[in-house]
């Protein structure tokens, strides 16, 4: 082939296909910028903020979601751009697309559980169902969240055992430290107890605990007598409730039990043991 013909072919290809490649690259870059902006706006609209969540925590969660979604979109955009450029070089991309489809079907059958885990994990983070540090219960397993990824949730229970739970297997999750937490105690006293006096004692102990410098900071309201909850075989069961900050219900409840027990002993109010009445003929 003549050198002039080769040069003319290169020029012709550059004018036709080369310009198309430049347009494809510019279009891909513009699409990248537009999609990046759309992803950021969509995530900020969809992310559900907690009343107790500070701006730093919310921003961190938004940045995580933006990074994940934008990374996925970026990969798809690169693949499409490369295929279009190869087409301009005369490469038949139909077999590549067909091959990718076959591989995708194979991966779909083998990785359907992985895809389910990832999609569920995405919604867990997006909807702010729980986050690292929360105390939650999943399918009867309770513990503190140590890590959350798109694929799994890691819990550590009170025995120190670490549980790795695939997100796709989570049917229901109970968050014990979201928004507010509540004290919910039942205490039994003898049937001879003056309930009105008992109410005064419990409310006084609750107010003192609420004003305590150490425990009061974790409380939203003073614990108080709610009602007579049940008439048991050997005791009258009364219910005590109160609202505390997330995660403080266990320490505040423990201190409240201790103070009520001490006060009942001083007031000589019995907390009866189970007993049985035997009738002789």
C-alpha cells in the first residue's frame, strides 16, 4: 500500500471515527459530572435523619452512600464508554455484549444471595435503621453493632460473642437505642402495702435520681409510678416508667432498682417471696 494512501486513510479515520471517539469521551465526562450531582442530591433527599443524630454523623452516612452509588455508576459508565470506543475501532462488540450477558446470568444464579445482601444493606444504611454503636436485636440475637457493610452486620453480645449476620437474612430488626429509650420496671410488694404511700415513695426516689449529677444527665424525665399492673399470687405488681437518652436504660434502671430496694427496706415495706397458703381440714 502506498504511503499516501495510508496517510489518507488515517486522516479519513481521524475525521470520521476519531471525532466520534472525542465526542464519546467528552459525553462520558459530562455524564459523569451530571450523574455525580444527581446522586448527591438524591441521597441527601432520601436519607432519613434522626432527631438525636448530629450533623457530623448524618454527613458521614450521606458520604458513605454517595461513594457506594457513585462508584457503581462510575464503573457502568466506563464499561459503556469502552465498548463504544472499541466499536469505533472496528471491533465487533456484539460477542462481547453476549458474553457479558452469559457471565451475568451465571453470576446471577450463583450470586443472587450476595445481591440480596447488598440491596438490603443499602436500604439499611439509607433508611438509618441502625448504625455502629446501636444496641439491636435481629432474629433473637441481641448485641451492640460493631460494623455495618453492604453485605453483613456484625453484632457483639453481652458474652462477648461476635455474630456475623448477612443483611439479606434480616427480616426484622429491633433497635433499642434509637431516638429515646424507656425505663419499664415491674416491682412486687405485699398485699398489706399502702399503695398510695408506695406511689409517693417511688415518685420521690425517681425525682432524686433525676436530679442526681451522675445519672440525671442520661434521663429525659423522672421515673414515676404508673399503675398497679397485676395482682399476683403473693404480691401486688406495680409498674414504673420513665424516659432516658438512648442506651441509658440499663444503667438507670439498675440504679433505680437499687434505690427503691433501699428505700423500701427503710420504710419496712416487704417484697414478698412466693408463698403458698395451706388449708387444714
